[in-house]
C-alpha cells in the first residue's frame, strides 16, 4: 500500500482472510524486516489464522524515505495504523520485536482498540543504555560482505557474545535475514539513514515508558526475553511482570537481543499464547 506521504509500504500476508481466529500482526526491530517472522508466521497460519508482517519505511521491500527524520516512532505508528485499516484488520494479537514492542506500547496509548493481546520480544519500559550503545555502534556501519561466510562473520562480531547457543545453520539463517542478495551482491536490508534519529539520542537520558507499558494492562501479554539480552534486563522484566496483571515471561536460553523467534520452543510458546487469546467458538 501507499503511505500518506507517497511511500510504498510492504506487507507479507499469510493464512486466510476469512478466518474466525484473531489475526496476528508482526512488527520488527529497528533495522529488521518482515522476513524475520517468516518461520513464526507460517506456523501460526497453519490452522488458517491470518498473519501480517510489516516492513517499516526504509526497511525490507518498503520505499526509503528521503527525509531520515521520518524514521520516527510517531510517523511509523501512523503507517502501521494506515496499513491495518487498509487491510481491514480492526483488532489483532500483536507480536513486536524490540522497536516493534515500542510500537505496541504506543498503540496501547493512542489506538488501544487495535490490541487484543500482545507479545513483546526483548524490549521494555526501561531500555538499558549499554545495549542501545551497541546497536548505535553498528547501524549503518556494517561492512558489505563479499559472500555469505563474511556475512556470518559480520553478524558474529556484533552478536556473538550474546548468542551462545546458535549452530552454524542458525548463524547462516541470521545472516540471511540481515543481508539480501541482489545480482550476486550482498547488501543490508535497510536505509543507512536509520542512524539519523538514533545518533541524536542522549543515551544517558533515555525516558522510561512505564505509563505506556501500563496502558497494556487491559490485554493478555507475553514477554519474551533473551537470557543474555543487553537491552531488556532481568530486573526490568520482573518489574514488568509485577506491574501487569495478565503478563507471563518466557526466557529464550542462550540468546541475546533480540531472540530470533526461529526455534521450536519459542515458536510453540507464542503459538500457545495466541491460541489462548482466541474468543471461544
């Protein structure tokens, strides 16, 4: 579809439009794409459930914005709402990884009617500055790999300390979700201009988002945390549980920020949560 300012926005759809089950909407991380959710979406769509995964502007197959300042939560939130309206999704279970989780909190404050339930993957109301510094250090700065072996090495350099349980196959899958191949050349899946707003952020004065988080108290919530996450700390995750009456926590062992949502136990836990949120027949 086309955004309010004329950019083409890409959406991946799975399952059946006519399903009586709640649809699922997947929102990726800052520099990530809809393809991150492919394994999860295919699993959730097997019983016919409708699943949509979005590429924000400047990521994946969506158009890049000539104004990097528009890579902003409020602009993207309007894009998300417009996509859902255009695709006739009045209410859904949302799955948000990192920035996607921030969007869920924002929707809870501004457009709560969209939210039937939520899965927040490795993000919370308190964002650890060390993790954000690490992300700031590589966004728009990854070298262009010559082949997939170099792509894997690049991913290991930025994530290897936090992802301690991945197999060689997992690392290659991670690399293929981070880079794309076009005419034999590997390149990133996002506009390097994403660094614009992040570069201007004071990482020593990151605002806490407890009011926005508590705006989700009316819906079921599954919190996913990577065991080695440097963005969502264990104390913050426990505080989220204490402040939300319907929240549960699932820890992905051996993974950091953000869990890849590729392994069977994590996909199974999300699928069980989503099924539990469906209205009775």
